[in-house]
């Protein structure tokens, strides 16, 4: 009422109201920008998902130089065989303070998720491996899990070993199995090896932050700082090795075959 009947107070009042409205609008705009940015990030993540599936490293090209069967004509001599398929996902749950840490993703079996699929961060670094799934969600064994074991190699030297975690410091995992004649220095990059059934090769795991010895084996025990900030994992990619089952089955069949041969030669 005072604002309506007194010109001075009315002017001041309207100014205050406009200022208040401006503050509210600014906050609303910021909020809208925040959610818009979130949706934009999701859209970009999905776009990256699509682009990643086009990478040459996801395909293998059969060697057509030699053929075991005579008179066989290959219709497409440069035919590509897809090896890896990428799917984006959001982290809805994550722990880092236990000896056995897990993440939960908003993708499950109805999206094609299954055990042993690799999980990489939005930057393409190792997060963990799928170990269980429901129709809408999946559980990831984190790299920070005492039972986790990832085939890894030194990017420069090429020597391979295994990455494990001792259940203590979330900023340190350990590379085992590297002989002492291999040149190693602080800052060297550790990546997934070409021998992994789960992970595509050459995906970042971390960098060497300490060089020690494993008295039990006589090999190096290399301290590695993970590339992933496990305190803040939000968007990930689930990667399916489409040839994994064939590889695993071949390994099992070979072991069975060799055991049978051993029994028959006794």
C-alpha cells in the first residue's frame, strides 16, 4: 500500500522488486543452464559412444593372404569383423573405502550387459569389470577391489604383468610380474595388455609412482597411481569383447584336450 500512495516509496519499492526479480531470474537461468549442461553432457557422451564404435581398433581384418581350403573365393577381401562394442552408462552407486569396492550402473541385461564386460571412464581409463546384472542395473567390480586382477603392460617397454590392489590406498594399485631387466622409471604409463580377454588393448590404467621389489618372486613391485579419480566417477563406457566367449571356450577345450592326451599316453 505504501508503494502505491507514495511516489518516492513506490519508486524505491519497484527498484527493489526489479532487483529481487533479477536475482531470481539469474538463479533460475543458472539452474536451467546447470540442467541443460547435464543433458548436453549426456548427449555428448552418447555421441562419443557412437563415434567410439566406429574406431578401427574395434575391428579386426582377417588375414586373406593364405587360405587352407582350395578354391575358396572371399567375396569381400577387406571385410571387417567387429571385435569391441561400446555402450554408455551412468554410475548410480560407488564405494572406495572398503577392501571390496563396487560401482553400480544404470544399464542391465535388457541393454545387453553381461558378466566380464570391461568398464572404462569417460576418458577411456580402466574402472573395472561387470560381475553381476539385473534387467535395469549392473554391478562393477572396481579396480579398487582385492580380487581385481587386470592384464596390463608398460606402454614403452611392452612387458606385461597384472594390476592388483592391496585394499589400502585408493590412489595406489600395483603392477606385478615385471622382470628387473626391464627399464622402468617413475612416470611411465601403464595400459591394458593385448592379452586381456575383457579389455581392449592400450587403455590407460595409470602411471608408475613408485618402484619396489617383490621378495617372493624377485620381480618388480611397481606402485601405480590410477588414472581414474574413483571419488568422482559419473559417466562410463561398458565395452563388450564380442569374441571373448570364443577365446575362453578355446582355452577350456585346449586344456581338456591336453589332459586327455596326457591320460592316454600314460
